């Protein structure tokens, strides 16, 4: 990925806090990762807004159904971890 050098203004305390956390990747990589994360969150919000415009708001029932489905998938995955694989059982 191509990169471009820019100038940003960041509170001094934040820069010092970041410097205390980063390893060899440095402050620039840390801030780039934070900006990429925020960009992803903004894009998800834009998608959610478009979907809500097209399909209407998510109801409490829809939300609960999604949580129930996630719980089912988690339970299935947990069950898969506990069952020995066929090649191991034989």
C-alpha cells in the first residue's frame, strides 16, 4: 500500500502516551492503525444508515433474533471444540 506523509496536530500528552506503548512500528504506524479503525467504523455506520433507510430500523425482535443466532453459532462452535475429530477417535 502506498503511503503519504502528512502533518497532524496531536495533544502532547497523547503523543507521549503513544510513545510509551509502541514498539518498533513507531508512532506513525500506531496513528495510521487508529485512523484505519475509525475509517472502518465510519464505513460501517454509513452502511447501517443506508440499510436502515432501505429496510427500516432494526426492531427489538430483529435484534434479539440476531443475538439468539449468534448464541446458537457460539454453542455449535463450542461443541465442535469438545468433540474429537474422526481421525483422532479412530
